[in-house]
């Protein structure tokens, strides 16, 4: 039985081109994704754009009379976070079809992929022992 290597190569190239087209489409969709959330009282609406960045904010004028500044700030932050979460979920849904089974699209978008919590933890602080330093390196005067 003879193997048609050219047909295999052509199929591999066609598959590669389909994958690139699909990836480009997902990239364009991710660049256009947005989500809006409105506070329960309807006074604040936040819109998040690609990556969950705040793209728009609407504050009803009555919010300034109803809330103290710190309360309004907290409401804005919570509403913006809700809008960002919508974007993150939509983005994960867009990426999921490109990933292998069992991969977490949200983790991939966060940049953590399959890293464990131990791998994500910051490195330990350097030892701040002063034993090997002179009085000038310690920042003090000799007593």
C-alpha cells in the first residue's frame, strides 16, 4: 500500500490554516467583548471593555444626594467589578473551544493556566540578617 505523502502534507497545512483563522476570529472577538452592570438601585452603570477594563461609567445625579462619597465609591467599584466579571466570563467562553479538554479558559486568560497556588506564590523575602554587615551598611552609628 502506498502512502500519498503530499495529501497528508496538504491536509496538515489546511488544518493549520483553519486553526489560524479560528484563532484570529477569537482574537477579534476578544478585542470587541464588553459587558455592562447596573447597581441594584439603578444609580450606577459600569461598562467594561476587553480584559475587563472600565470603559464607561454612568452615575445618576441622585446618587450624589443618596450616598456619602465613600459609599458611592464602593458602589462604583462593586458595579465595575460586576461588569468586568461579565467580560471575563464572555472571554472564557470565546477561548474555551480552542483549548484541550479539561483546560480552564478563565485561568488561561488570568495568565495562570495550569500553575498551582504554590507556583503562583511570591518568592520568600530575602534574609534580612545584619550579622555580616558593618555598622555603616546597617544604617546606624556605632554606640
